């Protein structure tokens, strides 16, 4: 029998990966980091700034629900699916 594969989730990610995880552009993420205390980086080593995954998850969990319309073609709307 082979050894089981162990997947280790990173504790922190670089800025480009954090922006990708939130599905925003790098410039939008940079603007968010200036205005949102939860999205401030921490120093890992002398010169490496990283974003803790726990902070990214907490930021997402505390966002209000969106009142924006669903995207075109999503199946929701006048002739689309009805939600309960």
C-alpha cells in the first residue's frame, strides 16, 4: 500500500493569488487593502508581505448580500427560474 496523499493548505498567499481568490483585479485588490483592515498584509520574513487566508475568509464572510441583478444569461429573471 502507498502512503496517503496529504494536502496542506497554505496559511498565507501573495497579493496576486489573494486578488485571484477574491476574483478581483490586482488594482481593485490594492484599493481594498488600503480601505479594509482585514485585508492588510502581514510580514513573513524581512521583506515578504503575505495575506492570511483566515483574514480573506473573514472578509468574505462579513460582506453584505448583494442587491445587484444577476448576470445576463444566468437563468434568473422574468422568464427564468423562480427562486423560493
